[in-house]
């Protein structure tokens, strides 16, 4: 018996390894990662980790947890997989498997012109975060390219350390693709309050370089001088291994609702997978979140351990800490056609509806609304607009009244 | 390095060293305390670090911690805490926390 081989020991792979055993899987479990670090939490890397030079990576679980579950951890980059022979190639060595799980995550997009410059950074893993933190003492003026979650979280964290931070965003508002205009506005106001300079609608024209450093970003008729640049323009699934093995990929590695790829005994989970979604009538999406990674891992663990099979169906949820602001999102807003706003200042909720049906909720500083949103979406229930507008107590009461 | 005692779900007592500045959830996961998952990494989102304060003094929970306990945690009690929201200091030496059932 060759057991389950898991590629990638991030949030998804690490969870799968221990969940397999918890579900009663009896065969060997091998967890392979290119990095030899004890698998760690990624979210703090763009939040608390940068602000404190002493902060250490936060392990997802103790080393003993893998030992207790009989998980074999191997370090190295896997260069090829062969679904016909059921092997993976790790540092020139062939490793056989019964089932192979691709949990290889995503990699950052880079601006080709900037790649390789000594003061240009991106943020995906611990090595990136350490390199960025090490460079901070010599960097007073920081420019963040891209107003997405990671860029904004980092901007807020660095502004908190007294640096002068500028965010350049091509769209007319930050978080344009992932949040409602009201949410973007509140986030922009919070960043401005922290002293971050925001330039939306930014049209990039080029860069000024001095030897191996970028010293200024050029826009229409102006230049923004910088000591350090962080590129935060999103990530792409790492599909190279799967494609080379003939496995169908789109923006991610394509799976069915049971997380199977197009090749027998090969599965994909987490940021790498593009999976049919119940909220989108089965259209496939790739979701980058801790919840999606760990819930897909638990689902697959049960399938592999017990032979049980069910479509993967959870309410997606996500959080982002932008300085003092806690943004939480439940559900997928892609198909919403109207929204309801409840704005109480420190607390805000945006309810996205598709016709009469609630499909997603964004909350700022209101964990109660977030949790109720998850319950409503799970149950497929939508209260009248008036109840949503009234507040968490009213929603809670409406849900309990059945 | 304050020593914190966690009572695991099966009653086992675990004495765990916490590094100054880290959260008690981080100290507990590092020591593999049973029942402390810390799924959200300490963002007060998941309540998988929920414990009851058994003995010792702690500042009262902030609004975020209190609301997450009320709406997310199961089996809550007046002494419920999210250990990810508690930062280790020398003053916490001898604190006893019981891992809450889920
Ligand atoms: C800075 C940052 C902040 C974030 N903040 C949040 C947040 O606040 N909330 C939230 O919900 N989500 C957040 N996310 C997203 C979340 O971390 C990801 O969705 C999650 O990590 C996905 O888990 P995964 O296991 O699919 O991929 P990853 O955790 O990325 O793990 C993939 C692993 O595969 C390994 N690997 C890849 N290719 C190979 C190979 N060929 N051979 C061997 N190993 C390989 C990599 O080394 C990596 O360790 C954040 C992400 C980042 C980068
Ligand atoms: S670790 Fe998630 S709430 Fe404490």
C-alpha cells in the first residue's frame, strides 16, 4: 500500500494530513512541501508579522501532531507527476501513490519589468515576509502596487510603523472586484486615517531605476519616489505540474464537485483547485481563503478514508484585517443584483441579494452580523429587508421564530 | 516565560510555557494542547481557541472577543475566553484555563 501523497503542506495539505487519520484512514500519509518550515498560518504574514521584528511564524499545528497522526513529512519541490504510473518525482526520486492530492496553492503575479529588482517585493510565503521585514529598516517611503487584500493589509501595517505608504490602484476604488462600493469607501477612509496615501485610477507609465533598484514609479506627468515597492496584484493557481501531466486546468486545476481532477486517483484542493460551486449553479470557481482550503481538506479526508462521497458544499467565508478594521465576507456576491446597506458608523453590513435571495454579506466591525449571515446562507433563508436593516438582534429573532 | 495550565477535554492537565508577547492560543498550539485548533490564526473569527477561565486574573474581553464568543462559540459560559485574544505577560503566571467542548 502506497497510501495518500499530498503535494503542498499549506493550510489545505496540512489539514488533510491530520484529518485523514482522524477519519480513520489506515494507510501511509506523505506530506511534501518545497519548504522545510513547520507548516504555518499565512494570514498573519501581511498583518502582525511585519510590524514586530521579533514575531515568529505561527505553526498551524505542533510537530507532534503530525507524528501522532503518523504523517511522514518530506521536503523538496516535486517536478513531475505521472497519473498513469501513479508516481511523483521528488528530487529525482520516484515516489508511488494510491491517491495523489494537489494542494500546491497559488503564486503571486509579478510585473515582469520589476522582477529581480533588489527593492521590489511580493508577499505569499514566509520567505517573502522575512525578506520584506528585513528590508524595512532602510525603507521610509513604501509604494504598494495594487489595492487588493494583501496590499491594503500590508499598507495599513506599515503605516502603523511610521512609514510613509502610498497605494497605487488602477481601478476607481480599492477592492473593486471583491467588495461593494460602500465597503471600499469605508476601507479607503480608514486607510486615509492611518496616513496612507491612496491613488485610485492610477495609470502607470513606467519606472525609474538606479542600478538594481526601483527609485520611482511614473504615472501621468508625475513620479512617486520610493525606497521599497510591494507588488500586490493578485495570485494565480500553480497549475504547471497538472498541465504537464495532461490534467485539465482553467484558472485552477479543474475538479468535479467531489474534488476529483480529470485523472483517476488525483484530487485537488485549496487555492490550486477550481471547483463547481453550489451558489453559482455549479459553475466552477477558484477561491483563495483559509476556510475553503481547510473545509475542502476535511471533505476530501472523509472521502478518501471512508469511501463516502458527496458534493463539496459549504458557505464560503473570509476575513481581512486592514489596520483596526475587520472586514468579513460570507457567501459569493458574483450574481447579486441589488444590495441593502446598514451603516451604523463603527459597524456596517452590506447584504447582497439575487432577486429575493440573500447570496452574500460583507460586514465591517460586526462579527454578529457575519455569523448570522453564515447561518442564513447555510439554511437558504432570507429575512425581509426591514429585518436585515434593523440589526443582529432582529435577524437572530427572525431566524429563531422559524 | 509565564507557565499557563490548560485542562484538556479529557481532564489532562498541561503546563505550557508562553513566550512574552505571543497569544495563549499560539502557546497552546505549539505545545499541541488537545482541543485548541486556532483555525483563523488568531483573528477572533473561529472560536476554535475557546477556553473557560478557571483561575487567575485577566482583563475583561474587548468588544470583538465578546461578540465572537456570543455568536460563534458553543457551550459558552460567563468565564468564556478566546485564548487568541490574550497576550502572554509575566503577570499571567499560574493562569488556569479549561478547553471548552465543541
Ligand atoms: C499574505 C497572505 C495573507 C492572507 N490573509 C488571509 C486572510 O486574512 N484570510 C483568509 O481567509 N485567507 C487569507 N489568505 C489566503 C490563504 O492563506 C490561502 O487561501 C491558503 O493559504 C490556501 O491554502 P493552500 O493549502 O491551498 O495553499 P498554500 O497555503 O499556499 O500552500 C501551498 C503549499 O504548496 C507548496 N508547493 C507548491 N508547489 C509545490 C511543489 N511543486 N512541490 C512541493 N511543494 C509545493 C508551497 O510551498 C506551499 O507551502 C492570505 C494569503 C496570503 C499569502
Ligand atoms: S484562533 Fe480563531 S478565534 Fe481564536
